[in-house]
C-alpha cells in the first residue's frame, strides 16, 4: 500500500472534540518540515540543474492534477509579482485546464497523453524544465507528461510523497518527501499538500535568487500592484539608501522599481 493511502494514526474522528481534532492535525503537521528536510539533497540537485537552463532562456513548467496541480499553479502565479519575471517564465498546468482550479474535472488525471498536449501550446525545448507534482506518485497525466518531456530533451523532476513511485522513475531528478499517513486517511491535501507547497517554495525561491532576482534579502524586482507593495518598496529604498520617505517616493516615481531606484543612486 502507498504511504499516502495508509490508515490514519487516529480513529473515531467524528467522536473527537474540536480541540482534539485541531490538536491532532497540528501534531501531524509538525512532522512535515522534518520530512522536507530529509529531501533537501534531492531538491538541491534539481535546483542546480534548473538554474543554468533558465539562464540560457529556459522556462520552468509544473504539471499536476487536483491539489498537486493547484499548488503548481499557485507557485507559478506568484513568481511574476514577487520577482518581476514574465508571466510565462514559470507556468503551472493542471489536468483538466483552468476550470479544474476551482472544480474537479472528471477523469482528467487519467489521460496519459494530455499533459504533453497541454505543454505543446508553449513549444517546449531542451532548455525548459518540467516538474511533475503528484502526492501518490502514480498519476497517469503526470507520468505521461514526464515521459514525453524527457524524450524531447527537457530536464525533468518531480515532487512526490511516496518512495519509489512511477512518477519518480519517469524523471531524472525526483524529490520524494514521505510524510506518512494523513490525519484523514488518504486526504493528501493535508500533510502531503503542505510538503509539496514547502518544496515548491524552496525550488522557485532558490532558483530566482540564483537568477539574480533578489538583492540582499529584498524582492527588488517585485511588481508594485497595490498600496501595500508600494509601501514595502518605499521601505526597501529607505533602508537600503538611508534616505527620507519623500526622497524614496521621488526615486520610485521616477524609476518604477526598487532595483532601478537603488541602482540609479549607486551607479
């Protein structure tokens, strides 16, 4: 039996008090960071391969179904506002299309051929990377996409939550984060989903740092799409240049980004 399908460490959940339910879920969740820590060497190996390809014009694609697909879409969607990169540099593709982000699409994950068809719209090439996300490690949509991508010369990786899975075997750089039984048996949106989210945060953030999208510890290329982000940008400029708020505002108005404002003063 797959670890992700094994029976919960708890039983009679419907008889638990709300306090006991919440405490038990939290106790299970505390095991996730340790499981991710064990997988850091695998994550490192994958990132080290992604970076040079992206420096050479490559893109990063995520594919997945259900929760796994949604997590890929979320991580990809957050890269442009956070790092100021084009919307098509990191792309999340979910089985069943964008409709499946909000509503499950019947049998979408069972199509072995659809992922590569979905990727074909982006004209993938050998500089690109495809990461398959699948808690179970056996999703046909993901396995089929990885097989075709590997045959086409793309770099392939995955994030799964079982050891020795078919998804892991289909790619070159597997990341296997085994979190054990879910609090609610088989509900991989819980610990497995948390582990996948943590891993994707680590992958995309470390890649963007290595691509030069961060200065010091600051998101100097972030998009200024609301008042909160504008205020954050002003604080960055003030802290970095030791200037007044009015001076920072003038620089931001003139140059349009934190990086450009700082570089204009320090050039």
